C-alpha cells in the first residue's frame, strides 16, 4: 500500500510552474504518486493559493488547466470549521500553516507533510520533510 503524504501549497506551485530552483524535487514527489509509491493529499485551502501564485507565473489559462488536472489526480481534503478551530490549538506561528496541519491530521495514516517551509511546522506531530529530504529518504 502506498504511503500517504500531505503536500503543502508551495511544493505544488513549484511542481506546476516548474519554479526554479525547487521544481526538480517537487516534481519527483508527484512522480512517486504517479508510480503509486505514495498517495498525495492536499487541502482545499491550497487551491486558491495555487491559483493566485501560479497565474502570475504561468498565466491564468494554463493555471486553471493545471489545477483541473491536479485535483483529478490527488486527494483534496475539505477544510471546514472543525479544521479551522483545531488550527487555533496547534501553537504554530503561521495561521495558514496551522490550517494545513489541522487538515492533514484528519486523514488516518498520513506519514509525512512535505513542505519547503519545514521550520513553520516545528510543532507538528506528523513527520515533516522538504521535497529534497523526502526524496533522499525514500531512495534509501
């Protein structure tokens, strides 16, 4: 069975927009998903953020097309009042990351959160990896 991972917005944007210098390892995360080695989950909260950042980098039409393909291929988790309330209890400094974390906690068996901002998730009870560290760990 594939490992379940939660992927933060920044990693998805890096992958979708081929944003240097981060795209290489971020895209490898999605390759692992395509090979059924991992199962990617993301928060619905990320969709708007992905749109906002990506449309400035690659244009609106391409962004919408990529988001449509993305959500067909990975698990999109709802962010409800419960997750937002739970986010207040995380002790994280960044509220958006708190919501992401509270959303990741709703899935049984999430083994890792993959983000470029690992320092923002210091209080996480779920293992935190940058894309590079996750890929290097998976190859061991």
